[in-house]
C-alpha cells in the first residue's frame, strides 16, 4: 500500500537518501532491534542513527515533511 509512495520518494530524493524495505517476518531481529510493532513503519536514519519513525499508511505529504526535516 505504501510501497508506491516510497518508490516515488526514492526517485524524488535520488542522491539525497536511500530507501530500503525489510520484511519483518523474515528478519524478526531487525523488528525487535528497532521496536517495530506495526506495519508499515517508515524509519528515518541519519549517519546510521534512527532519527524518526512514521507508523501506518500515511499520505506522501506526511513522509515528505518528515524527510525534509533531515535533509
């Protein structure tokens, strides 16, 4: 549901950010490490440090606002 939005943002911010998808069923240790309890969860990292998370299917504008705070 949110995958097409992430694809758009990846293209829009090419060279400024990288997008990765993790299947928490296949990688439960990652889900535990970052406290992911709901899907979808979009996390923003800067220099390897988690800065923010957006939980749930949200509009592109919400994700854009979140991303812009860290660019």
